């Protein structure tokens, strides 16, 4: 199930950045809402990315 981050869903707002994943699942973060556009996977239990990675949605697997 795709989760669009409500605070950054509108394209006129700046996207979220510096994602961290402290869940038990892999988090795949997407540059656009509705889990579309370029994506990056974060490993479970502390996976993270730099502030250069901009995100608007996520899916956990």
C-alpha cells in the first residue's frame, strides 16, 4: 500500500528529505506522490539517505 506523505503531497510544497527507516520492513521512497517517479530503497532497522534525497511517498514491503 502506497502512503503519500500528506504534508508534502502538493507539488507546490517542498518535498521531504533525509529519510530514515526504523521499521522491520524495507521502505521504498518515491520522489512523487502516489509512489511514482524515481525511487530509492531503505533497508530495515536504520536505513537512511542524505538530505539530497527528496521524497513525497513511501511503500513498505
